[in-house]
C-alpha cells in the first residue's frame, strides 16, 4: 500500500524528497547593505587583531591575551584586586572561565587567590608584585602593536566618530546583553595608563 504524498511518498509508492520548508528569518529582518558592510568590517578586524595581539604577547612576554585582560583589569583597580564576580564582569567573561584561568595564573605567580575581606563567601583575585612587573614589561610592546595595526589605519578625523560609535555599542551591550554590567566602566586604554603609573602604588600580594 502506498503512503500519502504528504508523507514523502507518491500515490504509486515511490519515495520523493519532502517539501522544502522556507528558511526561518530574523524577527527584525536581515541586515541591510550598510549594516552588513559595518558588521563584516568589524568581524574581519576583530578576528585578525585578536590573533595579532595574542601572537605578540606570547612572543614578547610569554603571556596570552587572556592573561593580559586579567592583569590590566586588576592594574586599573585602585586596590589591584577584584572579586571573581567583579573581575568577570569587567572583562566580559563567565565566572567559571575566570576561576579556571585565575588558578592557572596563580600557579605562575601572576595573581593570588584569597578570601575577600568584605565578603568571606567571595574569592578575590589579587595582582602580585610579579604580575605587576610582568604587566609593566609587556605594556610597551602591546601599545606599539595597537598603534601600528589599529590606529595606523584610522585617519585622525575618524577617531572621534569611531569612539562615539563603539561607546554606543558598548552601552547597548550593557543594557541588553546577558552578562552583568561591571561595577565601573573599565577602559583598556585607561588600564594601560593605570598600570604604567602604578609603580608607586600599593600592590595586593
């Protein structure tokens, strides 16, 4: 007995491909031409820049870009220490990822993990003296790469509109993203300035 055509068979019992369903579409529609151009430009820059930053840090300072993110966030903190929750929010990571990575960094002497004084239930990540020295030594090469590969491709007159656009995107991420917002706005450039001038500050090791 032949099955119904709607089940993928003809009345003669021969198998045919089921009717192709229309592809789902985004609720708000696809990207328009200008949006697609901007998004693809960002993705191409982001992928290559992450590779170049990670490569330079590994080659010159034996650290990963993830190490750099953690160290600069701690270096920008007044106390050179943050709870796991606060630090994860600062750099846009999940707490579990940060916990695992901080343990590896602690094993290399770059940070130390301790019970927070303000909340005995919380774990604090503290920048050690070795971590601060490592950060200070890595900063010049990292900044040179950013100036050469990022700012070297941006005309001076486009810096302000680019900064405005990125700040707007970041604010939208904080408002509508899934990660909790940081306690204070962490800016990578400010972190570099902070750790460069932190030699006279108190370490938290």
